[in-house]
């Protein structure tokens, strides 16, 4: 069965530290990839997405992610985090064959001021 | 203007009761979803409708019944509520897979607590 793995469940960083959150998926066919963010008490919002083309995609608020097809990975990065980045981050994979989006278990990021 | 709205935002009820959650989107999308987010924040698809037609029906107890009166609305009715149904339920919408596959807009969530 298709699955999405986020390796870090909890991450604690100080402001200005660099961030990388891992995401791997198991589906071998064509996929579209997403990162969603859920700020405390809020709903999920799209951070960035990859459909095709340049595997390095840039999203809102200085986030970027790199699609590495050979590694089935779509890691999220930010060079310098801010306290306001404290949130839950979800990687999601859309299986173009099954028309279904599978979400990872989420990574809770806490940024210390 | 709210893109995807859900009512109620909070729902506290007793075991055995029947309750409904409503969802509406004004984005002109033709596909809508219900997700369940448990206490560990794990997000799992329950149902998906495209143009009022059920296209995804995950392994969900048949106490849960979605209803889509039109493509802008997707309601969730739950019969005989159980303690394990306590969670946050998110509605989402998107354009059909052929347009922007997988990009979804989420509602604010409904926190259901069963006592």
C-alpha cells in the first residue's frame, strides 16, 4: 500500500537555525507532492507543491523543497526559521493513478525565540 | 470571504447520539473531502465526492454517511457516536484531479468530543 513517511515527529530549533524535514513515499508511479502547514489552532494551508519541471520548488514564507525521484523523497527546507514557523508540517503525496492524497503523520516544529 | 467553511466548530455530545457536520465551499471546486485528524495529528481521508458522486470511500464504519446535495456542499452524518469518534474533522475541496491534482483547500475543522 502507498505510504508517506515523515521521519521527524518533533523538532525543536532556535530562531535563525536551518530546517530540514524529511519526507519519503512508497509509490513508484507518477505523483504530485505537497507540503501543508497547520499553525496552532488553524486549518491546513498549502505551503508548496511539485507537479513537474524543476525539482526544486519554492513556496511561501521562504520555504523550499526538493524532489529527488531516485530517493522517493521530497524534503522541506528553510535556511533560517522564525518563531512564527512553529506549527505542524504535513507532507502529502497525490497518486495520479488512484486519485487519492496520502498524508504523512506530520512533524511538529517548535521554534524557540 | 471564507473559502471552505464548516459548522459547527465545536461539537460535544454523548455516546449513542447522532450528529451532523456541514461543509460548504465557495471556490467553484467540484471535488470535496472529509478527513479525520486524531489526537496524534494523523490525518486520514474518509470520503471524497466529485460532482456529488462518491469517488473515495475508505474503510470507515457505516455509521458515517456523507451526503452531497450539490457540488458546493458535503455534509457528514454520524450515527450512534462512540468515544473513538472523538477527533477533529476537516472538510476540504479541490478542482478535479485532471486540473490541479491533489491541491486541496481545507476548512477550519470541527472538533468533535464524545463523552
